[in-house]
């Protein structure tokens, strides 16, 4: 599995490569949430999201022979961009399988970083099947978006940095799709801030992780209809499910309306561009889905790769 020593090793590997993103605070946000809030701004990370951490940690550990074969992955956008950028930095060829309905900005950015992008229709064939077939035929190395020890350890460095800057926190709110960021963050929190309650947040339409957490049985969801495109995963993974069950204190969901309300506030009052998936954790606090007051609350803003045209429609509505 993955332990705190893996997160520490990832932090050393990422030093000087990943941005040590700022922790933002706001009196207006504190008043709106009735708590002292610390925002870890991974929307300002390289490639626009926390995914750069895990992708670099995983790919940089490959042998020279594996790098020479090239890598392949699947993603709705942020992991795609991260893998593409990391591969450009390390001179490794990258192939990325993306849903045709992914935000055009994410598809274009992935191509701009130099990756070969293959679009697919989720209604006809799973991305995992496509990737495994292509990897077998071409000898490519698969770099999963979340269910991989190297990915999980890399993502955990975001929370580690947050605690290093803020000290002890009472709550840590983390977006959850496939659970890589949540798993790594919870591992870090359990070690450096054992009194902190770690809470994962996912969209209502894609509540598989919450159901899995509560039942102890892995649950699935198919192509959930939510604006949080980074959390449209079908289920937690072989690694992330048990890690979340072991290290996370609670799971909950928020609606798309909650996400839009929170995005509007963050964009207009905090002057931070954050995507819907990126505000999952903050939305739970901002809209009152979490009942706590006068606490020190850390929140990971996981990404800022938003389709501006879509955001204008959401805000206009």
C-alpha cells in the first residue's frame, strides 16, 4: 500500500519541480463560512491542477527502458494535461485517451503539451479497455489517473505542504473523484495532524465513493451528469478504496448548484479561477453541508482548468 514515508519521498522528488502553491486566506470567506479557512491553491499548480504532483512522482520513477517505451493514460482532462507536461519535461512520449465530451480547453492544452490525444465515446467502450489494449499492442507503460501508489503519494504532498504552512487544523476538506488526492491527503494528515478530521467531498450525481465509504463495499456509478468533470470516475480503485476506508473520517456530497454558488464567490470575491471539481471541498463548507463553527479548516482547491464559456453559462443561469 502507501505510507507516509512514500509521501515524504515524493515531496523530495518534487522539490524544485512542482510549484509550492500558496495558501490563501480571506476575511470575507471566514465570515461566510463561520470558520477560519485556509485554501491550498492547487489551481495555481503546473498544468493547472494537483495532478502534476502525482504524474511527476510516478513517471520520474520509471526506468530508462520504461521511459523509452512511452506512457499511456486515460483522463477527462487534468491528469491528461499533467502527464503530457511531465512527459515533455522528461522527454517521454505520451498517449492520452480522453472522452470526446471533455472540455475543449483541456483537450487543446493536452495536445499543446505534446501528447497524442485519442478521443473516445464512453457509451460504446470503456477507457480502461482501450488503454489496456493499446498498451499491450505498443508496449506502452500505463500511468493511471489515481489508482497507483506513486500517484497517491505524489498527490499527498499537497496536504503535507498545507500543514507545514498552517500548523494543526481541525478539518481538512478534499475533493474526491477516484480518490488519489483524498487518499494521499489523508495519509499525510493522519501523520502530521492526527487530531484533524479528513472529509472527502464528491458531486451528488457521482456519489459512488460516499456509498462505498458508508457500506464498506465498492460501489459504482456510470457517466454521472455533473459539471464536476474531474469527478466523473466510475468507482474508487484497488488502492484508494481501502486507504480511504482506513484514513478518511467522513464522506459527503454537494450539488452542482452548490458548486456554482461557491465558484461565483471564489471568482468574484477571492479573485481565484477555480473549476467545479476544484471547489468540491469548499462548497461543502460554504453552503453549510458541514456543520462546524469557529474551527480551523483546510481546503484543497484541486484545479483551475475551467471552460470559461461554460462558466459564463453557469453564472448567467
